[in-house]
C-alpha cells in the first residue's frame, strides 16, 4: 500500500521525509541547552531534536524537519503516532473525567481493557488482568503474583534480558551499564541462566536450542532447585539485549519444564506484544501459552498503560489490596488502549508487520552481503535488527553501530541501538508505515553503510 493510501490519523502530516536544516536544527539546539540546565544528567537523549508534531510514521521537529520514525518511541506507537482512534477515544474520555483511581471508584474502560486482554492473549483458559503504568511495574507485579501463588521465592531470568529499572527489575535485567551500575544492592533470589543466542553459541547455531535449554534446566536444578522457583521470566524475543530470537524449540522446552515443576512461566511481551512480531504476541509463533504475560508499550498507542494477564487462579492468588497503584489503569490510557486495539484489528496490523518484516529482511540481507561488518540480520515481523562486528570475527563493533545511527539521524531517519555489547541497530517502524516511506528509510540505512566502506 502506498503512503498516500494508508490511513495515518492524528495530525495532518504528510508522510514524507523533509530536511530544511541540519539535524539537530538551531531551535532544537536552543531547547537542548534549556534541557541540559534543568533535566537530570541521568536522563539520556538518543537524538536531540525536539518534536512539535507527529503522525503515522513521521516526526516533525521545531525547525520544520520531518523525520522517518524507525523507532516508534521504542515500540510504543505501533498504530502510528496520534492514531485517529487513540486520539478520539482519549479526547472523549478527557472531557468526561481524568481520574478517580480504579481502587476507589471504578470505571468501565478498565474492565473493557481486561476483557480485551483475556480475549487476545494466548490460551483458552479463564484469565484475569491487573493494570499498571509501565512495563517495569508489570514485571514486578508478575513476580509478586507468582510468589503469592507458589509460596516460593526464587526467580529465574536469562542472559541479555531486560525487564526494567525498578530495584527488582534491575536485578532481573542482565546488562550492567547503563541500567544497574552504581544502583545496588539489588533484590535477592534472582538467578540468571544462559540464553539461546544462535550467533554466539559456542558449538554453532544448529545446536543452540537443545543445548541452551538443557544447560539452563541443569543449572536451575543444581543451583536453585526447581521446587524453590516461583517464576521463570523471559522475553520471547529479547529487546534491549539485542533482538535475540531463540531458535525453534527453546521456548517450548523451558515452558514444558515450568509446567512439570509447578513454576509460573512469565512471558515478558512488553516490547514484542500487540502485533509487533507478526502475531498478536510473539510466544504464539511456537504455540507457547504462558501462565502470565506482561504487556505495555504498544498497548495504548502512546499513553502509559501496562498489564499483567494470566490464568485466573494464579492472578487471584494475591490478597485483596495487594495489587494496584494510584494511576494504574488510568481512564484516559484505558480509552486510548481500546482505540489502539480497534486499530490493530481493523487494519490487520499483525499481517502488516509480517509484510514489513519481509521487506526489511530482504533489503538488510542484501546489505549484509556487501558489508562484512553485518554479522547477522535477525528478528521477526517489524522487530528487526542487525548485529555489527569487526569483519572476519565475532568481536562486537559498537563504534560501527554508533556511526551508522549518526548517519541515519543526520539524514532524517530515527533508528535505535541496543545489545549487551552496544553493537546492534534495531528497527521498530510503526506498523502503519507505507511502503514508500519504509523503502526510503531503508535507502538511508544502505547509504549509511556505503559511506563507511
């Protein structure tokens, strides 16, 4: 579908890249100086352009530049920025009331979001949900619920995983810098296991699934004891860790082990959920049905909303008053979520994600054939990444990722880096992006690597 034919909603913003100043422009530089004077140093900025409007897959900055968005606010604006149904529902709710606290006087939209989550998440079993503000809150509450249900304490996570920035979720997160360095001590009873990382598996990718699962299970049995484990928490495709997609068979084997040992299997789908990978949820790809699933990011089209959804008997294990928060399931965010979900259904954004993935993977693999520093193109749907190395080795090349990202930014394409070694370029375009704009963004990525040859 062409850009002109694809609905984008929100502000009337042409779906085109347009550069009228250098990036960042003079007005953005002025605002960035103000930002540096008043915003805490620890809050970093990837690209110092200040956005004044956004629609679909385009960001417009204060200098009048229009940038192609290959980041979606880190997989948040999957339905496009300022999507019509999101804006409309949120605006209507703003006029009705902005807040009551669901724990004080409830409202229907919270219930409707929980009903939608029960319908959309994997499995036909009875489900319940609790709503929160952020992905980290969702993961933290999933651990609380699993501990309440199992009466156990230990939590198992995996190398390269990212789960948030609260004290507990920092402990769950693998990468030290910038997420954990200097912020300890961390929550106890967290145990980290090897992740199935095909590119870097010592005996080769063909052995990765079986050996990684066996190694993880062996270490759990020996170091922790299955009878002590409340939950295994895993991203079906790791996000911040580098878009690491475990090979077929790994996730089902871990889920099977959990079922056999009374362990709550938690799928952290905060980045992968809501059509991003070509299914509504990434664990559906191999038919894995989690006991609990955490969601956020793409759920509400840009407003802060997160959820824990799972088997009703597990979700009900926490005592009355044990779950909640003042803003959790805010009525405006819930209204936005219902608009986002309607958009995903009406436009078949899971199918659109698969198409985007086909286009991006084909183009990026052709690029990799010309540039040996691209060790791997990986991911699924509209969650695609390239890992960069020093040619002829697997030694990470974070400096190449930085240079490529800087070229793209200067050319008006927003891309993100990630990975335990900082050597991965990740691409998360809005699922409503048109073919023309997608192709133009990929052209710029091509040019970035050609400029380094």
